[in-house]
């Protein structure tokens, strides 16, 4: 059987669980046959029995709700390729917004730049700290698109495994800090930072009790943010303020409908210039503030 025919069969199978059946079928076929996704439907490759069996097995996994990203073991994020697997949060499109904001801030060439460089004492380089770094998606995207000194903090061993592999895979000069963000001693000696980014766990207990099957495969430690989903925000907003330079930027990815609570936390802790940033669906998914 030709690969392109297998592809069409796989699309039909996947339509029952996803609106992106064509895209996902291409990804699965590309993974099994070792070709680019664009070559899947134009290739004249004849599938072997083993390849057919492998593709059917992976399609069955996907039909059972197992994440596509874990099946093909990698994912694209802001133009970079990342390895992912069980134990690390899958990078989302909305997280690209947080990375883009940081990159744009670092690229500014207005009169403020010299002041920030002087205050951060990095010989012209700005400092960025990425909390809850996970796969390293935000940190690596920032490093790939700036000259900043980037630090990535992560606690979980499984996530650290992928963080280090992705840094190596993308030849990114990033310093990994292993430990709990609640331990400020890990980063105090590196401060002050020009930018601190964070995509912390933000699902509430209610959210955790109603997880989609696909999301249930991801690590609970990267999802659960306390009873109301705000535990990590309370700590980061209060304690990391002192690690930012004057007028430094805090960039927070947030859950849907959490903006009002988080904005109140920021206001209560003296942050200024609070801004909302919407994703492509028009939902506020990132909030930025100046120290």
C-alpha cells in the first residue's frame, strides 16, 4: 500500500477525536516513515508490513486519547523543535505569546536600553529568568532570538531531562537551575533580572477533577496550582518582585478567566503598567507588568 493511501485511511480514523485529523495524520505518517509532513501525500513510498502495523498502533494510541506530541516525541514551538514525552508539559500555542513578548521587549532599542543594561550589570546583556521552565520552550525561544543571558529554573527530574536535551538540541547557551522556585536562594545571587517569565501550574482542584483525557497524561505537578489555581502566582508575584531591576518586566501566562484575580494580586503588590495580552482566540492568556 502507498503511504498516501495510508495517510487518507488515518485521517478517516482520527476524525472521531479531533478537528485536526489531516494535520495529525500527516504528523503520524511523517514520524513512522521518516519523511517531512509535506511529503506524505505526494510521496510514492510503498509501505512495508511493519510500517503499516506501527502506524495502526500509533493511531490506536491517539484514538485512545494519548497526546500526539508524546507519540511523535517532539513538537514545534516558535520556530524551534523540542523533544517532549511523559513527565514534561506539552508546549502550547498560547505560550508562544509569552515568549514573543519577552523577545520584543529585549529587542527594543529606545533610550531605556542603556539604563537597563547599566542596572543589570551584564556588560550590555540583559538577564532573563524563566520559572517553571519545563521543556525549556520559553527560555530556548528567547535565547534563539536575543543576546540575553537566560536562566531556566525547573524542579521536576523528568522535566529537567527534556530541558537539558532541548538546550543541547538547539545549541542554546542557557544556565539550568535545578530546584524549587520557592527557594529564592537559588536565584538571589544572580539577580537582578531584566525580565522574569513564568508559566506556572494554574489549574484549580475543580479543573483537575474535570481534565480532558488527553491532558490527564501530562504531569500533575505541571498542572495543579492549588485549590483555586493561584498558589504559584501568589508566591511569584510577592517574592520575585525584589529580583527584578527597577522597571523590569514580569511576564505571566495565566489560565482562562484568571485575569481579574491575578491583576488584583499584582496591584496589591505594587506592580505598575499592568497589561493584558490576548491569544489568537481573543482570550487574555498573558499579563505583563513593570516592577
